[in-house]
């Protein structure tokens, strides 16, 4: 639906009044009505770095979800204030690993005698607390673009990896990209005593995968891949590594959102693509490349927006911007100093990956 013209005018006016003082970041999975006002778009890591590269921007309005705003706060200077237009924009995956659960897991590993040999590797899609845990225990953060390099680094530091919080990215990277076997991986379930694992299982495992997943990407199924191949002969199936292992195995190409955008950009006219990632992005890409004769469809027939991403809409953005014009910083996301210190340590290890 087209955006309310009154809200569009108000957003434009507020941005103009704020000028260079405000920098609006738009994650790839945001609604069109929000992306229209983004100064830059990207994945969570790129956006956090973009914000850090604009120290003159006093206000960073992050159109994305909570953990992304935290990461932006960690990577930007103290003078920059990060605003999340709706505090209810969380991430179900990030919420699947809490500080308490992860501390308990580390105790379980310690009792099994494997903690000393274990290096945590945490996906960008995690809370600041989990990033800080990772930094404290000598681990690194990774994105879906550098997960393999992060794991290779981690296996130089220790014999085992505790991968948080997305089991699928961890498994897909270890098995598909690095040639480990499914038997090398065990799943730690934070809702079961001792993670549902025996000390023997923990000692035998190479990859300890946290039992978390993305509620959007985790919904694509092997059936959706088979169906689309039947429906569209010659289709190229391209999916995000947060999809289940069986989906990734059946796909033709696997990669991060930035990879997906580049692949479609480079695709020849007349080619056909089924994309397994968030629907706002897939729709935008389908529209953008339609003129070039590229047929781009959503991998699944069931609608698959990220509901928390979609909480950020034009009314919330206008409210955040107009509050800033009035001198009021609403919904500020601020990570405490100690958490920031250790989370930054883990992020810096990622930046130093070979
Ligand atoms: O699944 C997501 O939310 C992704 C890929 C986030 C990001 O940009 O890191
Ligand atoms: Fe979280 Fe998945 Fe939504 Fe990304 S798409 S914010 S991982 S729930």
C-alpha cells in the first residue's frame, strides 16, 4: 500500500530540520516505507560500521531490531546516541540465548572438563550480553559472510567451538563449508538439564551448537525447494545460511543478504531465481531487477516477513524523528560500560580475522 502522504511529508520535514545531526540506518529487511528514508541500507554489521564512520551524526536512528541497535551503540562513539523507533522490535533468535542460560552452559562445559578447550563463536544476531560472554571467554563474533573464517580461527585457539545462537548457521558452516560431519555436531538445549547432553557427548563433539534458530529463515523447507523446482524449470535456488541444513544442501547457492544482492545483480537477463530470505528484501529485489528481465520469486508460498522487523513502520519513524526535532531522545539503546568493553573485544577479534 502507498504510504500516508501526510506521514511522508512529516518524515521528510523532520529529517530536513535535523540535517547532518541525524543518520538513519535501514536494515535490508525493513519495509519500503521505512527504507525510503534510510541514508544507508545494509546488513547489521555494515550498518553499525557505517554509523561509526559518521561521528558528526549525533543521532543514529536504527531501523532494524534491538541487537543491531546495541551493536551500533558498541561500535559508535559516546557522543552518538542510538535510537530504536520501536522498543518491541526484538529478534526471536537473539532472545533464544540469555546471559543466564549461557553462563549455565559454560558451567556444564566446565563440569564436563571441556570448557578450557572450547572457544565461543557468536553470530552477530545476539544480544550485547552474549557478545560480552564471547569476548570474556576468548571468542569472536561472526557474520554470515565470515563464519567460516571465524571457525577456522577458533579451531586454532582450541579443540571445540561453542556456536551461538543460530544452530543452522553453525551446522551449515561446519558441515557444508568445512567438511565436518553431522556427527561432529551436538545441540545444546538450554531448556534441558545439562543442555540435554552427557559429559561423554560433550567430550566427543567438535561443534557444540546452541539450540537457537531464526523464526523466518527456519521456516523454509525441503518441500519448498522441490516445489519451486517443479513450478519453475531451470530456476536457481539461492538461500541464506540461517536456513535448515536440508534446505541449504538442496539449494544451488548459499549466502548472506549482501551475497544475495550481489548474485542477483550479476545474474544474466532471462535467468530465474527463487530466494530464501526475508520477504521485504526479496520483493524489493524482484522489483528492482524486473526491468532487466530477471525473474525473482520468493522461495516459499507462505508469507514470511520478519514480524519484529516489521514493527518499525513509518508512524514509529516519524515519532522518533519528530521527538529528536523537539530535543527529546526517545527509545535510546545504551549498552553498559562493562558489557560494551567485552562485547567490543569479541567484535575486534572478528575485525582481525585473516
Ligand atoms: O537474519 C538476519 O536478521 C540477518 C541476516 C541480519 C543481519 O543483517 O546480520
Ligand atoms: Fe531475527 Fe530472523 Fe528476524 Fe533476523 S529475520 S531479526 S534473525 S527473527
